[in-house]
């Protein structure tokens, strides 16, 4: 007596179809890629690169998203390497985002409200996909006090004239004036002395 044949069961069609799907069906494998923020501590006004670290796989296309969701409402742009018009902008595009064929994103002139979660979805050749997530934090630039500079003369905000040091030509002028005054005073004093001597001699001669 032969045992029951497994393939004679009424489920043999379902089992056969399942085996075919497992053996020959497409395998969608999603890997995680690393995204680097360059520079590591960006501030307002800088250009920031979200650099994707991928292997030697070729990219069919990739999509960048701003936020935790990855749908049409958060898409910044899609990029198709090798096409004449590779970048197709989405609703989150601000005019400052530029894509590169290796999957990276350049954000020009970063602003404080650019901070947040960014996600990238890569479609590989011939099949497969990779995803990456990074958090961007844009800080305000540090304010530093530079050396204090004096305003130009005549601006009305400089030091008062009484405290300003005299220049070299002014000092020489005062020295010359002092010498001239001294000479004049010496001559006058000599004239007075001579005048008194002449008068005294006249008085002695008359006496």
C-alpha cells in the first residue's frame, strides 16, 4: 500500500506558486547609508554639504526629503544622474539646494530654520535601494568684539582738543615764538640800561 502523495493534495497549486515566488521573486533589500554634515558644526550663512557615503554601486536616481516623512509633501528634489535635466524640484525646494550625481546635497546660505531631519532614498542599478537619515543643526554665528578704532578727525566723536597731544610742527612754532620773545625782551632791557647810563653820565657832566 502506497502512502499518501503530497503532490496529490488539493493545495499543491498554492504550494507550487509559493515556491516559485520564494525562489524567483524580486528581493527588495533596503540598506542604510551614512550621511555626513560638512562642516560638522555649521552656522548661519555657511554652505553645508550633506555628503552621502556610498560604495561602488551606480545610482538610478535618488530623492531628498526634509522631515520625518518621505512623501510628496516633504520632498526637496529628485535627481536622475546622466540626464540633461537631472534635478526635479519638489515642494520643499527653497532655491538653495543643489544635488550631485553621488547622492549628496549642497545647501547654500544656510538659515536657522533649515535645522531639522533630512532623509535620502537611493535607487541602485540594477535593483535595490538604500536610505540615509541625518539631523542638521544650524547655529547662529558667534559675535566677537574686535579692537576699538578711533573715529577720523572732524567726526565729532573723537577726544576733546584739550587732551589731544600737540603735533610736532605746533611744538616747533611755540619754541620759535619763545626765542623771538626772549630776544625782544633782552633788547628792551639792554636799551633801558643804556638809557639810564647815558642819563647818569649827563648828570655827572653837568654837575
